[in-house]
């Protein structure tokens, strides 16, 4: 997946073969906003325009534009993976939560 960032907002970019254009979808919004472009410069320009319109509508309606996250989520994994995670966390003198948080942080930082 390709990510484009404008003003701190992220959008996933995919190619739409039916339209022969790239489609962007802005992530983490309280609603949806997408945009299209044929090249990176056009895509970035349309991202900015789409974001501007979305933020204006949110302001008019008194809606927070971005989703809020609690920092908590449930994760179901196979028992053998749970055992391996627990062993690795323990080997580093960390809780499972600490260990997984570090793994996830490192993964999204790459």
C-alpha cells in the first residue's frame, strides 16, 4: 500500500484500472473523502482540495474531522502465537502489551 501525507493527514493510494487514474482515500476521518489524479502532482493537488472541502464541511456542521482512538483494541491470535509472544516478551523482561506496542511502533515507523 502506498501512503501520501498532506498537512499531517494520510491517504492510501491505489491504481484504478477502470478509470486509468490513481485513487486516494484519506484515512482516519469521521466520514470519507477521496480524490483522483493521473500523476503524483495532480494527486497531491486533489488531496489538498478534497481535504480542504472536507474540513470546511466539518467546521460548518460542528463535527470533529478526525476519528478519536482510545488506544485499546482486542486482538485474537492463535494460541501457539500467543505463547511465542509471551515467551519473547518475558525474555526481554516486558509485559506482552509493552512488547507488542514496541513491535507495532517499529513496524509503522519503517
